[in-house]
């Protein structure tokens, strides 16, 4: 009989994938929120930097 806290390797892989995708989705949402929050400052700065 296996120990109750021993996870199946497939379960560990599934949990790892879920954690990675959750972090990716959170970073994506944070990036979109920050873009809309600060785009008024970032876009003109990028425009000035690319003109040089």
C-alpha cells in the first residue's frame, strides 16, 4: 500500500503544468493591465526613442 501523500508521477506532471499555465496567465493579465494603465506614457517614449 502506498503512502497517502505519495503522488502519482502523472498527477505531479499535471499539477506542474497547471502551476506553469496559471503563472503564465497571471503574467499575461498583469501585462495587459499595466499596458492599458501606462500606455499613455510608454507609447510617446517609444516614439521618441525610435526617432533617434
